[in-house]
């Protein structure tokens, strides 16, 4: 990529903010760290070069004692990927905490049809006690599954293992297998003990494997539609998936399943019939995209519905894949209407906020995607980083062959996937694919965050509390996107913080209407007067006349 | 809403649905935040620390910092010594607290990490800087509940830090148990009003209810100072407010330093506040000032003014045991009819104390420990109540059954009042009374037939 062909987000350079250069800030963050910690962190705090993204250390262990944003494997599996499915009964095998904390705390909205159950309102746990730790918890798990079935009669039960379960050696998979035979419903387990892997990311992978093994492809009842896709890695926070679905429907595209946002068991088991997988959050679901391609021949493309331009581009990309003239025309109409909606608001926002600075530390794709929305308001992202992503999410998938597999990654099973003898069907002929590729269409690819960030912007993986505090004190961005644990630290320092996990209970922010919501929300936060009142009048020297 | 909940109760032996409790470590983390200059440290997988920090943050809308040993598979196999030692080095070098309060998790408990030995070894190896303090509590998640964890950390504070120097102090120890910062602040205000100097331990006011100043401080001015904690062994008396979250630490202090204690309930409602103030008065040899008597009188006046709206109203109370017992007593004072009194926590003591209070008021209720909200909902479906009092997890039942909910206890994830106003003391009772009467009257105003809609109440 040359400077002329760089995408608009990455044009220009972050040379200084408040008279401090990125390298000086980086130095400040590293100063005074214990030697071992310094060595590690210095590989995770990098000045960007969009033309030639430098290597960043990612998906490595968090150093003990560092205040990190990260959670655990269980959170990535049960909390993120599996948790949003409302008609599967989710049963946590372990002491009460893990099930309790993952009970309705991620904001995956669902609209359940009347008469259908919504098991997300129920936190189910085996609430292991000391006896079960000492003598084993398999019997209790088997009994809990039976009790859950008796009360709720679900079509499927998913079991999640927590830390002690792995250590004491409970075989949840054989318990599930027996229950499956006994009850005649689908019962499957996830060995997603919190200590596996280095972050939530391992849990995403384990969840992908489980969904693929135990659900995808179970129902061959044909889904009749000329243009059918799955959306992978969209979690319907604040209703994003609904916006995307509505837009695609207007274009004439059917979404079979959205993994995992407001999606049912029946949709997932039919999802192998799609013509195309579109990937929103690459980090959490690229495994599924690859496996579905290998087994069923479904190609995948990376898309992004956060940002109006990105939405338009993604819609066109999907329509181009199908190559249907009427579909492409409808897509142009939908896109034109969408852009007409956002443009006046963008202009108004740019007039107010151009030149302001944002920093984003969140997730495995959000820190990248949200840069589009901020840029559309004229706000520049001066620093960004993921909580649990891998090098490919920063530097692009081209680095995949060079990523060193460490002991922690080796722990996570890589499924051996073969083409399905009956159902493998390439969705696109090699010729058509080659033609598209020649025209610049990229399959199975993700360029990563760095290619779309400015030169010398600071990219920080798994940012620590100390680094965040240093960044705010030094650069004082106008707004920060982060999560619940950081939000009030940041706001105590007088900087508004938008939670990009929960959206602060707002949203949707995806697609065109979502973009408008987002601009307005950020406008509200940047226009807040609350920080102007911090100093009381008697300390301002503005004396009241008596 | 909760459409899959059948009215028919079925015996469950292994499955807990919608728990009315959570695990020990979060309580230990919260208690540790009530020591000045303290970094709570979670020895286990980093998910535990993330979950606890997130949940505490949602409840307080305040910064909640804590560190973790960030276990991966290696540590789980070989033990957490290396992780904890590296953590201590980083914590003191980067975050520089006065004290680190370590709590364990189910992971490190199953592995069997011996924390005192690790602390000792770390000190010998010079990993803990001179003058810095490290304490620990064992808080296995598969024993007890969040209140046990809080209590275990309070016991650890006493056992590690309290001393008997032989030099007497006038300061009375008050162990508040698991209350909100607003409640801790109110307890201190009452003591000040009485002219009694107390050591409140732990004390999360000015830690988790900070003013917006534009300045972030990792260790704000609040929290019980270490020097005061050390002197607790010299105090003439301890007043412990809550069977589950305060009495065990008072007992530990009695054993260690011989400080006698009064074992009271949380000062929620009229009688519980009376008992607290009376104990404090006696312990310090002071009189209750007229200003406090006037507060008491105003509460009593409000109870008598509004009595007709409370009388005989069936109510369900659920949550952590000390708070539930306090609220139970207050609802009895208001003339309400507690029907279900539920906690997820373990302990016959809860059932015994609740039964005592009910008997004193010549009434009865279904009292259960180790119960869950699914059962509570089923019971309510079978035999309804007019009011729910408990944490935010009851809001689904409230909506499903169209019953007003007064939020009290932990966690409150969706309302702001608990951060600003106390529930304890006479003033706290006034607020609770206002919340209860508003909930009942708002409900009546929204649902009553038009001919019964009243301007004046």
C-alpha cells in the first residue's frame, strides 16, 4: 500500500498532542516499570505505520499484578458467543459466581416471539459446594441437567465449565453425552475454564468449535432465498443486529443466522445453507468462517456496519458478491437513502467537533470499527488498542503464517475440518471468484486496525490502568471509548467515556440510523457542561457582590 | 418476562436458578477497598477480578481498582507462587499502595496455594518493600457466599493488623458489616453527633462515593487508616452491626485482643438504630443529644402519619442476610406483613434470627436461607405479595407479576439513590419509608379505578 492509496482514516500523521510526541508518551508509559514488565510492555505499545504495520505483541499473557481490562475464557465462551442465544438453556457448572456475573450483564438484546422461551433471563448454575470439589461434581451436573429439563423442556442445553471443574477433572462431555441420550435433546459442553488461554479470546475459539461441532448443519430443511447470508461476529448490543438485518432486507438479502445476536437454535442449525458469510468481529468468529468454508464451501468476507461509509461499502460488497443487477440497484437505492440521512448530521457534527481527539481501548474489533464513526464526525483517533485481539487483528491476516504458536494457544483445540462429502458446495465458481478478486474484491481477508490508523498513532495492546492514566494526563483526549471498569476512572479525570461494550445502555450504533444515533450521543457527551462546574465560584475568584 | 417459570414448585437438589447470592471473593474485594491506601488483589484467573470489578463498578458508578494474579494453565498446574510474587513486585513498583489485601479464588483454593507462606517468602526475598503491608483471606467460592468473603476479609484485617499495645484508647470500634458508603458516612455522622470517636472498619466512604473534582486518585482520602486499624486492639469495646458480615470479625478481635463486643443487627429501621445508638452511648459514656432524638421523632411521626398505607401489606424481602434482617425488622415496625424472607446465603442463623423477629411481632413468614429468586418467584405466583424489597435482580419478577420493587441491598445496578442516601439510622429509615410509601402509592395511582383516584393521601 502506498501513501496515495491509503484509506482516508489513515491519512496524515499524529505528530504531537498537547506538545507531546507519541514516542515521548510511549516512553512515559514505560518509565519506571520493573525490567521484565518493561520488556513485555514495550512490545505491546507501538507507533503505527499504516503503510507497513509494525509487529505488535498481542494475545500474550497479561503480566500478574497489572490492572488489566481482560477477563477470562469462560467470559468469552459463555458470556460473548453463546450467551446471546435465548432458546438454549445455558447451565454453568461451577461455584455460583461465574454464572451469576454473566447473568444479563452483557447487553445482547433479543426479541422472543410470543410463546417462545427466553432463557437469558435465567441464570442456571450447579452452585458447586466443597463436597463437590472434593468428591467430584459430575453427579451434580447430571442431576442439574435433568432438573433443568424437567422444568423448562428446552430443545438444547449447553454446559459451561469453570476453573475448578477442569482442575478436579469432571468430564462434562460424557455427562452431556449421557444426558443427550437420556433426554433426547441436544446437550453439549464447553471446556471453557477461565484459566485456559490468556483472555476471553480463547473462549471465543472454544465456543466456535462447540457451535460448529454440535449445532451447525443439523437441519437440512431448505432455506429458499436467492441471496442468503449469515452475519458472523455481530452481538446485537443495543440492537445493532436489528438495524443491519433491516437494511439487508431492504436490499433483498436474507440473513439466516446472526452469530450471536438475537439468534435462535433453529437458525443456527440451518446456517450452513448460506451462500456467503459476512464477518463483523473478526477476532471472535473467524474460526467459524474458516470452518464453514472448509466443510460447506461457504466463502467469507470481512464487512463493517459501524460507520456510514463502512456500511455503504459493506452493502455494496455483499451485492457485488451476488452480482445480481436488480440486487445491486436496490442496494444503491438503500445506500443512497442511508447516506442522505447521515450527511446533514455529519456536516453539523463536523462543524462542531472537527479536530477533536479520541482514544479507543476495547474488544477485539470495536477499537477499530468505531474509528470510522468518530472520523465521520471529524474526530481523530490518536491511540487505540484491543483488549484481547491477536496480531492479525492489528496487522492484518497476512501475518497469520508468522504468528508463533505459544503454549497458551496450543491449549485450545483446532478442529480438523474436512469438506462434507454430501453438502460441500462451492458457492462461487473459481472463475467468478478470480474475476472478482481481479477487480479488487478480497475474500477471507482482514486488513487489520493498523492499516486504517494514522502514522505514529499509538497502538496499545491490553492497555493497563497505569498506561491509560498516563495517556489521559499527557494527551487528554476529548473522548475515550472503553468499558465499565475504566469508565469512571476516565470520567473522574474530566474526560467523557463512552462504553463500547454496553453502549452505556444506548444504541443501536450500527448501519445508517445507528450512525446518526452515535453522532448525537457523542455530541451530547462532548457538549456536557458538567465538567465546567467542577470548580466552585468561590475558588474561581469571581466574587459575589453582597 | 420470566415466562418459563411455572407456578408449580418442584424439588431441586442440584440446580440453582437466579441466585440470591454470589461468590466470596467479591465481598473480600469490597471489604479491602475500605482500608485506606489498599490494593485488593485477586489470586486466581483474571476473569474473577474482572467480574468483581465490573459488578462493584456497576453498583457504585465509581472507579474500582484491583489487581490479579492472571493465572493461565501453567499456574494452574504448577501453583501460583510465581504469579503472586511477580504480581507483588509489579503492584508495589507501579501502583505503590500501603497495603495489599490478597483474597483467593476457587482456582487457587483447589490448587492449594499457601498464601501466608508465599507472603513470608516474598518478604524474605525482599519483594515487599520496607514498611508495606500484605495480608490475605481465604475466600473459596465453593464455600458460603459473597457475605462470607466480606466477613473473611474483615477477620483477616483483625488477625493481621489489630494490636493490643496496652496503651488504652477512647475510640470505640464499629464494624459496620457490608453496607454502602452512604451508610458508612451516616454511621460516622451519628457517632460525631453523639460526640463519640469511633474507628469504623472497613469504611468505604470517600473511597466509593467520590466527588467529581476532575482529579483521579487511586487511593482517595477515605478508608480506615492502617494506624487506626492497628489500635483497634486497644479499644474498650466493639459494636458489630450484622451477624454475617460484622460479628465474626468482632469475635476475632475479642479472641486476639480481648476487646468485648456488642453483637447487633444492621442499624436499619427504628429499633435497630435505637439499639446501635444505645450501645454506642453506653460504651462511650455519653448522652444522646436532642438533635438525634428529634431525628428519631421525625421518623416516628412519618411512620404514624403514613401507617394506614403500610398496615398488613404483604411484602417479600430478599438479598444478603444482614440487610434482609434489618429490613425485615423495619417492615414489621411499619406494620407490614412480611411473607417471604429469602437469602441465598448459607446459615441457619439467618432463619433463627428472622423467626425471632417475626415472633416478637406475633407473625410468621416463609423464611429461607440458601434459596434462589426462581423459587421466590414461584412462591409469589402461587401466593402474591404487594411489594418486593431487594436488589436489582428482582426487577424481572416485579415486571412479570406487576409488583412494585423498592431497591435495597447489593447490587443495585439500575438506580442512583443508594449512592447518595443512606439506608441506616433514622434518616436512612426515613428514606426507606419514603421509598416504600412512594412505591405503594404510585402503584395505586397507576392502577386504581378512576373513581378511587385520590388527590390527597
